[in-house]
C-alpha cells in the first residue's frame, strides 16, 4: 500500500502504463497489479483493482 500512497505525490511515475487512456493507468508492485484512475484537476487517485498476478 505504500506504493499506492506515493501516487498522491506523483500520479504518473516511471513504471506505470496507460490502459486505454492517459488517465487510466496500471502498475506492478511485487506480485500485485494496481489499476487506477486519475480524475479532476486536483489529483484524486481511485484504485479500481488490486489483485495478484498469476
């Protein structure tokens, strides 16, 4: 969850990828995949899915 907390400071860090649009993104944290959306003019991170890989 620490990696998700860091998204508040940098919502598009290196190692994250667009998923259909620039504001819908995904990243891998260890064995987990996090999908999130950036909304509005203020940085609001909405975690859509947090699941294990494999």
